[in-house]
C-alpha cells in the first residue's frame, strides 16, 4: 500500500482498495494466471494524483486479498476476503491457500490496510472536528443499467443526511448524475470506519466510461473528471467539515 500527500491539511481522506494489480512473487506460483481479473478499479490512483487529499492505495490485487470484504462471522455467508473464482467462474488459484497461508495473507495485507487508514483518520481528527472518508471505486457500466456516480452509504448509516444531500447537489452542479446505494451500498471499509464518532464515510463508484480508455486514463475525460472531483471535494469540505 502507499500513502499520497500524507501531510495534507484537508479533513478528507481517500481510500482506494481495489486498484492494485500486484501479485506478490511468493503467491504467484499458487495462482491460475489465465484467470480474468477485469473487475479492477483501473487507474484510480492516477486519476486522483493531482488532488491534494491524503490518499491510501492498496497495491495488491483484490483477487489475492480483498481489503473491502467483511471477515466471516458464524452463520453468515459473505464474499471471501481471499476470493476463489474470477468473474467468469474460473479458479483464481491452482491451489487455494491453506488456512495458515490465508491467516498470513490477512496479517500481511488486510489488517495493515485498516490500521493505516485508522491512523490517517486519527491524524485528521486531531486537526478537525469531523472528517470525511471517501472510499473510491469504479465499475464497468456496460454491465449495469446505469452510468451514474453511485454513492454508497450502507443504507444511509455511514453519512450524515445533510452531507449526502450536499454531495448529491455538488455532483449535479458538475453535470454528474448520482444514485444512492444502488447497485452498490458500500463494503466493509465504510461499514467499519463510518460507525466511528466524528467520522463520516461514503463509497463513491465511478463508471469506467467517465474516465477510462481500456485500462488507462482517457486524456480528455479523465482531465474533466479530475477537475469535477477537485471542485466537489473542496466545496463539501468548506460546507460541512
């Protein structure tokens, strides 16, 4: 993982958990390298690079360890942190990791992401009365009946309603339409950290068509979206944080 602009004075922290593409050398021999890994949040790190906000980026692929998944609980079926199959149903691993390896990978990649993110948020709380966590994702809008920006709030549990309304208004002022909690309501990152006192959290899903050309930034569309995000983040901080 990496931190960008750690010394930013902004009360906003950006988390990017799904743009990583790294497969560590010690894990690669276990992997089915022919499996598809298309549902990656391509180039989001590059998209936000011009923004001044403190940003935490997971570098390991979500197809190895998905840091936005919930830890399993007794009697509950959830998508595994270490996934078994790709989006086509192909096995991701020739040999699925043993329980010991799974525990090791969580200790190496999953737990540190949360500890690092919590530390960044706590640093912000020393400077500001409230902070906003933006968990940034993207999605292939060819697979959905929408190309809106999706604001995930865990059914309005992680974000103050005034902040949500202001965010929607700011997106609309930039010419971007939004939906709330459909088809994505947010994962474990905002569910966990958005419950903490003085922290508000939102998962923002950006359609591929707004900023990508293949797996890379589209020069014109990405530049426009960077300006739009910069305007939105500046204004929401000014109004609410």
